[in-house]
C-alpha cells in the first residue's frame, strides 16, 4: 500500500474530504478527522474505538498498533502501509468514518437541544 492508495481509499468514503493538519494530510467527515497520513510516508492512522483497535491489533499486530500516548489509548491506531492490504484498511477506515460521523451527529443534537432550551422562556 502506498500513501496514494491510502488517500484513494480515504477520499472514496462517503462524505470524506482531504485536508491538512500539522503539515500532513488528513481525511475528514463532518469536519472531524477519521484518518491521517504520517509525514514519513510509511504509516497512516485510523480513528477507531479502543475496542475496535484491540480487535485489529489482536488479528494483526504487525500491521496495527496504538498511536502514541493518550491518542492511542483513545483508539487512534497506526497502520503500516507496507504491510496492510486494501480490504483490511478499507474495513478499518469504514469503521473510523462511521465512528466520526456518529460523534459529530451526537454532538450536533446535543448542541441543538441546549440552544433550544436556552431560547425557551422560563416560567416564573
């Protein structure tokens, strides 16, 4: 897998757009990052849940590893491009996109509810 193939899979996801973050490409849905390419050109990252991350690492620990620090503990998962196959990356990226969209939708609904509550006149 090359960085261009990773990019092709990411931007083929419904609603995905490419951007940049701290000098390297990122891929977003609803304004939220679900995947990135590392500057070294050898690795990428997909934003999984900790449970999903553990499943991928258990199945293939040569390919998948937690990102460093708190990001990794939250599910951000490093992917070795030279070892991952297209199907496995597509599966991980699909989950990452779905996770990101769920978080964005949940956040919007909470924000709308809070705004609506603030607009309601209070009864004396």
